[in-house]
C-alpha cells in the first residue's frame, strides 16, 4: 500500500489518481492509524521550507513517519519541498530539517557566469542526468524530462547521495537517495508518462 502523507501541502490527490490508474493500492495518510497499512510512503510538499516543516510537525504524523523510515526501513519518496525537508537545514528558513540525508537546501544562483540575471523560480520542463538505479528503470536517458517549480535545491554533504542532476544555467542536484530514502526536486505527478513511470518504479522497490 502506497501512503501519500497528507499534512496540508502538495498534490496529494494527483498521486492518488496516478496510482489508482495503475491499479496499485494507495491511500492518503491523514492520521497515524492510516500509516499502519502503508508499505511505502510519499512526502509531497510545496511552498516555504519553514512553513512546510511546521505543517508536518503540527500534523501529528512526523514522529511515527520517522520511526517507520529510520527504524523500520520503510521506503519513502520526498517530492519538491518534501525532499528538501529531508536535509539538515535550508537557506530559506531557520527551522531544522529532518536530517535524514546530510545536506543543506540552498538558493539557486541568481546570476549566470556572464552576469546575466537568472529568472527564479526555475519553472517548466527540464532534462535530467541520472544514475543507473531502480527508481529510474526503463526511463530513456536521451529524452527524459520532468516538470520543475522551485528556487532552492538540495546540496548533499556526501555527493554519492545525489542520484540525478539537471542544468539551469549551472548544474545542481535534483534527486537524492540514502538507503530507503529517496527524494526528487521535480514533480513526477505533473510529468506525464515519465513521472508516472517513476512513481510505478517507486512502488516496486524492494
């Protein structure tokens, strides 16, 4: 059962609809009781880092989710700000992150090498360069694109935790992994067939 953590942020219903179309069991997680039947979790998120962290804390789900992820090795996929919450901290706010993957969320460089001001947020479709891991199974590297909407990125302490990069005037990490913990900066739920395949791959991990 795929559990989509519903703490008031993110495109929860979009994830639910995709998994239902794939005939994969899915549910929105609103209470700790809902977590009991979940074998994999997705942590969506949009907006400001501190606001998202506060919403997650206020939901009453954070402690049990951490126990499932860190002590029971339940696979989890963080999406956009949901991924950023997995870092130690963010330049966007002052609250501590979950610290599941060592790193800092940093603002994209607003100027190119020649001094041109770069528009933020990074918005729209972009290609990614990915590692050969099961999350990206059967995705064609030469034409792979996902939908982005963000101004901050995950800077990993251990570069081995970065499993994909994209280029927006300069390269930055757009997907992370450590053991059972995965995160993507882009929105698979808005990325049509590529995103659907990635979400299907996540459901098949382990």
